[in-house]
C-alpha cells in the first residue's frame, strides 16, 4: 500500500488514516472497528466527515492441515 502515508490509532476502536490520492492530493479519514471477533473477523467503517467513505471486513479461516 505505497499510497498510504500514515495510520494513527486514536483509541481502542478508532484510527486516523492519511493517503495520497489522485493528482497528489492527500485524503484523510477516521475509521471505527464495528465488529471484532479475535481470530475470526474484523470489520470497520469510516466516520462521518471522511474524505473517502469506506467500509470493509476481513474474515479468517483455518488453513488446511
């Protein structure tokens, strides 16, 4: 993720992100973890006022063997 400039953890569930956007513009947003199941799943979403609205999740499953 070469476009990512910084990620700052601001509290237990929230982080502040900065990235290089189109035409050299810097974009920033705060995101909150909305679901955290250790070893199984993590989901997040941007907070109101984000330059880039976003949300996503990652689900982990055991590897074979």
